[in-house]
C-alpha cells in the first residue's frame, strides 16, 4: 500500500482533515481523532516499507557486457629481512588505474568466464626513493577471467603474461566476483549476512582463510538503489605467509538493472615476510564503477573465434625475460622472481607455503663460434665447484632443444649444511658460441614434489637478440642469492 490509500497520499488526507477541523469547531474532536488515526496509518505504512523484504538477485547472463573503471591507491611500508635477523621498513606507495570493457562468454551456477579488453592498465610505484611505472603490454590487452567456486584465474589468449603484468591486473575486489556478495535469501533494511571462505579468499587473493568475520549489511534502499555495507576482519595466508586484513567497504545494487554498479573499499593489511617476497603493512583504497556498455568489436564472436579462451597449462605459464642476461623462458606460476641482475637471475618455487626449489640462471661469456663445452668438462667443473658438498653424479645427458640449442644436463646428489641436496645443472649453448648455465637446487626430501618442474623452463629457453657480452669471469661456484635460506643454488658465473 505504501504511503497511499485509494491512490491519495495520506499526508494530503491529514492536511484536509485539519483544515476542516479549523472550520468547524463542533466536530474538531472527532476529526482530530481521525487525524491521529491517519497519522498512525501513515507511520505504519512507512514502517512497512522499511520492513519490506527484498530479493537482490543479479542478472548475469552470457553475452552481458559492461565498462569497468578502477582506481587503486596503496600506501604503507614494505618489511624486509635481508640478513635473516633484523626487519627493516621501506616506505611504499602506488597508484593504479584500469579501464576495460568486459563480456561474459560463459555462465552457470559454478563457473563464470569473462573476456576483458583493456584500454588502460597502469601503475605508478614508489619504493623508498625509487620510482617505477608498470603497464600491461599492448600485445596482451585481451584477458580472460575464469571464476570457479574455489579459484579465479587470469590469463591472456594472446600469449603469456609476465609476473609484473599478472600482479598489475590481479587486484583485490575483482569485479567478476562481486555478484557473489549478494544474499541468497530476501532481506530487509538492517539485515546482515556472512560470506563463505572460498569467496573471501578469492576476493582478497588468499590461499587459505583461517578466520573470517566479514559481513554485508543492507543499510538503506533509496528509490531504485540498495546501499550495502561490507566490513569486518580476516586472517589467512598467501603462499604460507600469514596475513591480517581489515575491510571497510560499501557497494550499490541497482534493483531495476539487477546489478552491482559501484564499490568503494578500504583495506588495511599486515602481511609477514615470505620465502620469496617482502612483508608489508599497507592501506589500500579501491574505487570501482561498472556501467552497461555495448560489446566492442574486439570482443565480438568474430574477433574471438580464433582464440582459445579456455585455461590450459600453456596459457597459465608466465614469461621471464632477463635483459641483462640476454635470455628468456616460460615458467609455472609457483616460481617467483627474486633477483635479476647482470650476473645472475634467481627464482624460487613456492608451493603451499613451502620453499620447494631455487633456480639460478647466469649468462656466460661467449665462446668462439663452433666451440663447445663437452659433457665431461661440464661434470668436472661441477665436481670442482661443489668440492666437499659433492656426493655423486646421478645422471649426465646431452641433447638438442626444439630451437636447436645444445643442452647438457647433469644431476648431482650431495650435502649442504648437513642437508641432503639435489642439484640439476644445465648448460645451454648455440652455434654462435652463446652459453648460459641454469641450476636447480632442492632438498632431497622434496624431489617428488618438484617432479619435473625444471623441464618447462629448459624447453622454453631462448636467447634474446642483441644482448651484450657479460663482463664477469667464467667461474663455476656457489651462488647464495639469499643469505637467510639454507637451500642454496650453484651457479656458473
């Protein structure tokens, strides 16, 4: 009924009655009582509106499209522990902007797949006194977002992303997940509801949720707009690293269009230092707007017909390029880049919080064209460098890659710091005399978990064009890129 009786506003009836009361004193008491009754009815009607239970059901369907704009600002401190003892802090700030069109190409109860066309994805980053600019490559403007019940994956069907590009677009508060925040049952103003751990983990980029106190509350209904608060605390882990998160946010649901159109969120996060990343204590502010839009030409069926939009082992690989080293390769996502300088590039494989292995890759001085290091020379060099840590050769092979590079592979068992260690040495060279050493180091107890994680890196290895000769001498010896780690790599330098 709302505020109307027979389509006449109640406040109009009350006003009319009061006017009549002033004109006729004899019936003032009777009409006064009626006015009070009408006032009571009006209050009751308005209360009924407040108690109305609403269904906030999103209208998500295949081929739905939107224009999304996001601004993210982060400020705080990085926490570093280079010597393994004292934690130091470094001021950190960043501002990122994203602008993209998206089209939903698959949708059901358990799966949503969006294809995005990025018009802008940039970030200005300041660490201490150093400034850096990050941006998505123009060659990777098309991005697929696969949302499953327990994981979300971003990748490009145009080719592999780099780690920096992935981290640029893989932000907290992924717009493709926001519909899952809505309640599944009818609610009234003032009602709140909780969110399951799987959704929360995906929204905030966590691998594990240990405590989840996040709730949404329907604060108001303003005409066609439902205003919802989203707040609380969260404790979890990323790659085994503990983190505490505090969230204060608000989002809008447009009832007529059945969609979330706006989100503003403040996130305070305190993350510990990990095996392959610094810790941090930061405050992030994210503002997101989502507006209906026509499907751009680049996201129509004709433009997507030749692209493989499904996630596969190849599409999820990341690309690493060492400009100083003059080489590049693909690697699985558990590998994290630690160091990239002229003498060595260091990556670590982190899985479920465990340090599985370390990879050291170094460019070596060029040999005269046609000259090669023999397998026997390579083994002898390895044994001399490992010295007392050498145990035995387990494998020694020679082959040729698909790109025509000669690949020497030597597997060694030994001990370092009283731990049983396996080293997998590779020497890669081409006919022009260019050569690189790649060494994988792991605790012998983790060999099964590591399996053949080295193969993807080696089979995709390529020399980059136009790189300069290295200036370091060709000495094979221990490379301890991280002094706080007991598992060290052995690197030809």
